[in-house]
């Protein structure tokens, strides 16, 4: 295991680095046990676990941030807990209670505190809560037992360059079906996105953007983040679709845009052939934070927004405000920050 003293905090990327402790709790006979911190990063399960065969699995992603005063805080972990409950309901898995979810996250951060990057480095401690169906079962039905675990890993930017623009490509494939699991954070959505992502990556794009699976005319989201655009008249526009993941970063940006930047906000359809309504665009998510979109390639044509090399002024302001709140430099709206 790498000693935190040897981590190059300013140059971390989004990779797995093993940390000393993770939380684990098991569900059996209709209830969760009290859970514990463990040093063992291996999960042992029956070969007949539904998570291995039928994708009965869901996960979350959130970060712990080091403030200027040295303290550590979480950003809206209650929202992650609620979203995981929705994923569990969708896949017939038992709910992990909100308060216990937050407590497990806090325990993991406290136990691995030296792995929360120093203030100013941009590094954070990424938490990955997940639930899997385990136990002996072979028919297509919910598992008899479950494991809930939260591990953490220190990370830097998800897309290379942080606040430098990246280009995306419109995918011809779908990550989610119209009335399927697109709005849930379940592994199957990501399995479906691996090949389209690799295709985009081979062509030199940071990731792909999916269109609505029903008509292929409207922007849905990036494989790992939501989309937003800024119009000439300073409106923050973000797609409103039942098959995209309700990004906690996006719902936060909607409030930040209104309350801190005095922008108008519209959650509505975004047509892929009307990209010229935007003067700036970005991808937002826990891992992606706010990644400015330089351009989007659609049917062989690259549509550039503000610039392929420079972040636009409004996306920059959104980034600075969001990061300021997450790292404790700017006062957050009531209830967003959970000190560890
Ligand atoms: N969309 C997808 C498909 C994601 O995987 C993520 C990451 O969690 C997001 C959007 C952004 O969501 P959040 O801001 O809650 O991290
Ligand atoms: C996140 O932003 O937390 C994600 O889960 C995105 C990605 C790493 C899948």
C-alpha cells in the first residue's frame, strides 16, 4: 500500500489506489448487520451470486474534501444515500438507511484521513459505496443475501486537464432504454457504455454523449456525467429526461446558477442539431466536477462552443463557485455540507 507521504497530490489522476480501511455490512434473513471497518479489500461471495450473473448491483460516488482549516467535509452525502435507495428499489435490493449510509462514509473517511489530499492540491478522497446481491441462487430472481460496502481512493481529475476543455463525440449507441434503468446508478448501464466509450477514445475524444434512446434527436448525457449549456442570454440549460442519471452535481449547479451567478435556468430538451444555441457547455459530475466541453462531434462535424483550449467565463465561474463550496471557501446553501 502506498504511504500517503509518497503520493504526488498535484498530479493524481482518477485511478484506484488501495487505502487501509473500508466499511462492510451484510444483509441476511431480512436485516443488515451492524457493519464494521475492515482492512481486507477482497470480497468473498458465492459463485451463484446474482451480482455476478444478472447484474444485481448498484453503486454511488461522492468525495471528501480537505478545507483550508485542515478539517474534512462531505458534499451532499444524503443525496447519494437517497439515490442509492432508488437504485435498490429498481433492482429489488434492500435499502441501506440514509443515516447509516452517511455514518459509513464518515467512518471510512476518518479511518483513511491521511488519504484526503491537502487543501489547494485539487486532490480529493473519492468514496465508492456499492451494493451487490450475493448468496446461492441460480434462477433469475433477487438474491437471498446482500453486501453493502464503502471503499475510498484518493483521486485527481477524471478527464485529463481538469478545467481545460475536452471534446466529446455523439454516440450512435444507447446506454439506456426508454423505460429502463438509465436513471439509476447500476452497473449494467456502465457495461453498456464500455464499447461506445472505447470507440470514442480511439477516435481521440474524451468520452461520448448519448442521445435519447427513443428518437436519437436530443442530448441525454455523457457516459459519466450530465450535460449543460449556456445560452447567449445567460441561461443555464440542462436536459430533462427520464433516462439520465439525476446528477447531484447538476442539481447543485441549478441552484448555484440561480443563487450565486444570477443566471436563468431551464431544464428542458436539448436538440443535437441546435448546438449553436450555446456559447459555452460543460459536463458535470462528482468525478468530472465541471469539465468544459470544447466541442462535440456529430455526424463527422465538430461543433465548437467557446473554445477548444480555453474555458469560457461562465463555466469557469460555475466551477469556481462549486469548488469553493466543496472545499469550504464559499458558504454553502443550508444542508449541503457534512463535516467529518
Ligand atoms: N451521469 C452518469 C452516467 C454518471 O455516472 C454520473 C456520476 O455519478 C453522473 C451523471 C454525475 O452524477 P453526480 O453529480 O451525482 O456524481
Ligand atoms: C462519479 O462521478 O461518481 C461516477 O460514478 C462517474 C464515473 C466514475 C462512473
